[in-house]
C-alpha cells in the first residue's frame, strides 16, 4: 500500500512532468511561430520587390508603346501632295485623334477650317448613328461585288 506522502509525491511528479511537457510544447510552438513569422516577412518583402519590378517594367513598356504609337501615327499621315479625298479625310482624322486642334489641322493640311469641321462632324455623326443590321444576302452580295 502506498502512503499518503508517496501518493502526493507521485502526483507532484505527474504535475511537474505535465508542466514541463506544456513548457516544452509552448517553446516548440513559439519557435515554429517565429519561424513562420520570419518566412512571412521575407515573402512579403519579396512580393513588394516583384511589384516594384513589374511597375518599372510596365512604365518602360508603356513609354515604348506611346513612342511607337506616335511614330505610327506620323507615318500614317500621307504626304499632302496630290492627295485623294479619302487620304485627306484620313489625315484630318489622324491629326484629330492625336489631339491637334481644328485650326492647326486646317493650317497643316492647307485646307479650309470649315472642311475640317465637316469631316470631324461627319465622323461624330457616323459614330452616334446606329447601323441597321445587314441580312446575310446583303453581305454575300457585297462580298461578290467586291471580289
């Protein structure tokens, strides 16, 4: 038979073992938590660097695209000598798309301001007017006529 002191000693040992196990578990979890916290901070820093890099790349690509668009628009305006009416219309619309004002377009293309206004007005009207749907027959006729 176990004495009362022996029983209390066993309980005390069990309590101490449980407390020691809890302390050990606490330290292991804390170490794991700190490791995960450090890894998360590193991942966050890496993501920020990637975002900055992507932003820098986007800025350079956007600048290059704007330069290319400007060069393309410059090349798409035909010479003013011997222009056909469609080329003249194209010149007006291209310059207007680039943000050039009506007076400047008229001056650059040596044409009356009223003509520039008319071309731009017709463009706005054509964009605002809904086009009626074409039947399949009309589309086939158009395709045959243009070939």
